[in-house]
C-alpha cells in the first residue's frame, strides 16, 4: 500500500502532508472535500457516492490516494487501469471511467487512467495537487505500467472559441501565449499533451472538449 510524508509550504511555514491510500473510514471526508471543491450549483449527484468509493478501494486500492494535513483530508486522486493502444484516444470520460464506478478496471492493462483529482479550496495554495500527481507517477512505476493518462477540462477555451479552433487554442497554451487553468496546471505536473478530444465531458467552459495528457514511465521508454 502507498504511504509517504513530506513537508509542503503554507507561505513560509513548513506543514506536514501525509499521502496514503484512502479507506472506508475516509468516505465522509472524501465526500466533504468534493462538496467544498464543487459547491452548488454544481450538481450534487456528481459528487462521489459510497458505491463509487467502495469500488475504488475494492477494485483498485492502489489507485485511491488521499492527502491529510493536520489530521484532515485535504484532497484525493483516483485512477483505474485500462488497456490502451495508440489510436484509442477517442473516448469520453464517462466511458473510460465507467462514470467513476471503475467496474471496467483491468489489472492486466498498460495505462493508469486518472478518474479524478480534487483539492479542498482551503488547501490549494499548498501545491498538493502536484504532489498527488507525483504519487500516481510513483504508482505507475511501482506497477510497471507504460504510462499515466487522463483528460483535463479546458475552461479557458470558451473565451477564445469564436476566434480560434481547439487545436489553435492548445498551441497557444503550449507556446505560453495563453494560460489555461487546468492544462497549464497539468503541464507543471509533468504531463505532456496527446490530443484534444471532442465530447469528452459535459462542460460549457470547455465546449465539451477534454485535453488528453500523459506521463510516460521513464523506465519503459
């Protein structure tokens, strides 16, 4: 199982953060984090529910990681393993993750697919999202998988969609001319672009696009 402690900085103050696999005892806190991160009018039926969380810890516990700060869960990241080959990039979040229930988890697959990453707003200045992604990279190496893959929202695209295509928008983000809150964050986490995918998720700001981004296992290049 996964467990590590590091120090993160709250302004200039070091704060201990504990990263570990989440368990059934954490369900209430995990749902609370979702509520804090996605308050109404975000649909509450899209928050984690107990059935989904039960599947996460029973089907693929290695891919169910949370972070604790001061004894309180501050965020979580969840994944599943799928078999993906080049050319399999056209998919939706709902299909590839089984709507977050991960009943399609394939222990013999080659790719760790990120289902969700969520940080409570009160803890976002600590840089925990980047460290949680690092935990998943370590899981990829530990399990001998080829890569980590996942789709990110592109909430900045709606402001430029009348002026440029999605490919042009991505190019400008990669050139540093524009900043996208999610894509730029994933770049800072070490992810590299694969391609934008249409109809990836229902999201008006992204015009339903998702940006597939990967991290390749450096020991299996």
